[in-house]
C-alpha cells in the first residue's frame, strides 16, 4: 500500500518542520527520533528520547492499517530521500542519531535511518543469502 504523493509530501513537510527546530537549537542535543504509527486512527507521532512529542501528522491512508512492514517501507523511503537531499545536515544534534519505528509501548521495531558521517546502513535485500555464501566460503577455506 503506497501513500499518495500528496500524503508523502505532507509527511515529509511535518518531518522537515520538526527538524528545523534542531537547526536553531543553541546547544547540541543528544537524542534519537522515535516514530510511532497508530494504525487505528492513522496518526504518526515523532518523539525524542524523553517521549516528548515533536511532531504529529494524520495519514488517512493508514487508518485501520496494522502492517508494520508498510509503515517501515514508506517511512524509510521518505527519510532516505530527505537525508539524500541534505534535510538533516544542519541539525544541532550529536551524531550518530537515528529515526526509529516504535510500537505502541515505545519499544523499538526497526531503525529507519541512522545519521552519521561514518555509518552506512545496508538494505536487507543486499544481505540476503550472505550467511550461506559466507559458510560456503569458510568451508572451502578450511578444507585446504
């Protein structure tokens, strides 16, 4: 289930507006961003480490949706595009920091984006089958 372009833009604008508050911050903060999606009513809440609400946006298309994979895919895509566009470059937040999808109890489900000068998050698709390949490589190496 893909979000409409209009909804993607509205969600992106809400995240960008929240992020602007950290550009003008006088001191460097240490925090991560926690994104909670309420599948019952379609509300998305972005919070800091102290569970302080930083932004809220209503997504009509997500009313009644309870599939975390849908949320993860769409949010990861939007955050990645924003990161590539430099939307998080000037935030006065100590790196690394991350955007994390959380459940109703604020327990982490998955890191959506980690912002750090030296860290690269690889997609799961790239690593599929890696275990088998590594095991086969080690098996041949140890046989010799």
